DNA sequence: CTGTTATTGTATCAAAATGAAAAAATAGCG
DNA sequence: CGCTATTTTTTCATTTTGATACAATAACAG
């Protein structure tokens, strides 16, 4: 894919997007006892942001979010939920220094002259609907977009300054995720198909940010009735081997709809 | 206020609104054991809708929602919470028959010719952020807007067909309200300053849609620690007089922020 | 003043859920 | 076969919940 092709495609897509509306995705992944979030490092400047994009006139808000996620990770039919729409004035001023200036610098270095659209397209006031996604990190293939130089997983504790109000988005997403955990069998989307109980507990602890009592956690999860127990996982370690579990897809779907007092 | 003045003001406001973005409010009130919702009856046609409006370029999304609510009810600083943004394609086709045709008919009968904007402004694709509000019905003063002929409270069971996807908005708002009830001391906004325990219980039953056991409800509410007991209310009825209660404002605020496992 | 009625406020008791800790099971290894 | 590290199951006291019974009381009738 040559730069010219990218540029043309990018410009074409922009020209058929709704003005003033964007979507941003807080994509959570889980690995080695820690929550991670997918971030983009912009070209030319030390600027980081959540993956986002504009809404084509032929797609719904949800479609746009799914497309953005697909373009950045290659994943489809993912747990993706809208959680808030950010419509404050001066969102560009929410970041540390003048994000507007920084973005302007970046855009000015892009080979965008003479296009059907220009830098001012970005300078307009935007309302952004934010989604959060839960993803099995091992299945995602991070891929930067036209404006960014890298796309990578960052541990929650190592998140750098983010542009605009993206830090607020991340914080609110985490808050929603914690609340959802109370009544949804979240694990399904963040873990591989089969997992051990300690893995599941580690995930819950990473999301909640505090430790849980092992025995009680196990009892609660098993009593939910969504877990199917499979064969043991022989790791070679000198101790009792943990069972592998998976979510019962039927009961899982039912819980997703009804919610459960967890 | 003459019609001409209204029209000019309306046109002016439209011209300085963001294109493609609107807010809609699901305003809940409670009276005589029933939840009510504030609806608008449009001029000229049998069309009902939720109160809504457009977002001025000088105000945030939240500001716009507050303004709409103020304009329709005269109420300020109200419990108002964003709950979802509706961005499906063909939202206009979500209603029963062709809402688009119906709205077009209405707009064509409006004295709008020769304005800076026209009917096509409404025909564009819109993304709408929906809010739900909780209101003490006795303090609200319903007031129709320029496009509508009446603004009134309708019992939840008597809600007529609504235009666009407003029925879906209402249903989702109710769903969110029920969920919020689990961990927020909702009553504060929907009841007068002082209320009796049976009134509070009636409200909870109206929201949840099923009866609750009196003694257990009372125990739970009192144990929350948010209620202050005042003098008894002498109704003149031949039975034990109920106490009046109010919410402790300090504890109430704390609960609003933290939420409680209720 | 006393008994009756309707309703509100409290207490009781069994069942279920929760928190904390102990006990049992077991994979590998010396 | 014991030993260690870890997972899984039990146990038990405490708290919460659901259901029901009981106590309090405002008006009224006699």
C-alpha cells in the first residue's frame, strides 16, 4: 500500500463522513495479570490517542465503532458497547498543553495539500461517542492508521498523556467496566476460549483493582452456572493442576441480556 | 409572544445549531402510584414525541439537554443523565408509518418559507443523544415548543405511538432507570421534599413494575441511612399516621457519587 | 372511655448469601 | 513415599434477605 493510495482512500472516506461526529474506542485487553488498553502514537509528535474515526453517511454509529475496531485490530463481532457521548465545549483544551496546536502541527506535515478537505475539517467542534471493547489480546493484530505511526497495547499503569479528553474517556470506560462486572459475565471476551480459575480471578482483580478471596471467588463463579469444566491443564508445575473452564454460550447469552445480581 | 417573534427566534436558534446532532429527553414524573412521561403533541397531525432540541454551537451537549428541559418545564438543576446516543441509519423509519412524510406535512404547514433554513434541515441524518430526567411533577410547568401544540404528562401505560425511534428511547430510559434504582437513592428527585414511606414504596413499585414487601422495603430504606424522620403526617384517616421522611442531603450526595450496593 | 378498623412501624425466624479460614486433593520431584 | 506448591472443596460464623407475625396508633362508633 503506497502512501498515495492511503492518502486518497483517507481523503475519500473523510469526504463522505458526517461532520462534527466521531467515535472513539477504549479497547481493553488482559495479559499477565494486567489490564491493557490499545493506543495510537501519532506521527511526527509525541501525541497519543485512543483509536477513533468518523462516521460514514452510510453506516450507523455502532457500525462505525465496529469498523474502527476492525481496522485497528482485525477483530470482528467483538464485545463493543457504547458508554458515553462526549460533547463538552472546548474538548480540545482538555488535554495538558494545547492539543489543537499539536494536532495542527501534525496535520500540516501530512501531504494533504490540495485535497477536497483540509485541516479545518479537524478543527471543527466535534461530538464523540465513546465505546468500550473487550478483546482477547492474543487474537488482536494492532495496526496503525493513516495519521499514526504505531498502534500498541499499553498497560493501564503506563498510559502516557492522551490528547483531547481521551484520558477522561479511558477513566469513564474503566468505571463502566467495573460496574458491568457486577452483573455481566465479562470474562468471556477478554480471555481465550478456555481458561483456568486463577486466570479468571486475575482478570477480575485487574479490573476491580483489588484482590479477591480465592475460595469465595471460585464459589461465586461456579454458582453462576455459566462455566463448563473441561480437562485439567498440565503445566508441568509441581502442584495440583487447575481445571480448564469455558463459558456456556447459551447461558452466557441469556446473562448478557438479563444481567445477573453478581 | 406573537407567532412572528416565535418564528424568528426559532429560525435564529436553528441557524446557530450544530448540524446532524440533537438531544432528546425522557422526563419521568411520579403521581398517584404511576410513572408519567412528558410528551409533546405536534401541531396539525396526530404525532407525539419526546421533548428534544438542537445543540447550539455555544453550548455543550449537557447544556443543551438542560436548556430543553428548562424550556419545557421551567425546571433547572434537575437530575438529568445521558444514557444513550441513537445513531442508527434510517431512524426516521423506526416508527409505525412513514414519520418522515408526517413530519414533512407538519413542517410544510408551518410559516417557514423564505427563512435562512428550510425543511431539508430536518431531513438530514441525525444522531441524537438521549437523556433521562427525574422530576417532581408538581413543580413542573409543561410548555409546548414552537412545533408542538400541547406538552403534557402521560401515564406510562397510556403512551401513544411516538415518532421516529422515541419509543425505543423511552423503553431504554426505563431500563436504565430500573438499573440505577439498584444503587442510587433515586426517590429524591421524583418526590416532594418530604414524603411518607408508602409513597416512596409506591414510587419504587411503579418504576420496577412489581410489588414489594412492605416491611422489608422499609427496613432496607432505613438501613441505607439516607432518610431523616420528621413529624407524623396527620391525614385524618382512621389509622396510624405515617411519618414524614426526607433525604439527608449530605449522605445523598455521597451516595450519588459512590453508588451503593442496594 | 373502650373496642373496632385500617394502616404503619417493628420484631421474629428460617433460608440464602457472604467473608474468612481450614481442610482436602494432587502434580511433580527428590 | 513424603514434601511442596497450588487448586478445589468444606466448614462455620456473620450478614442479608424473604416471608410472616406482632405491636402501635389515629379516627370513629358505641
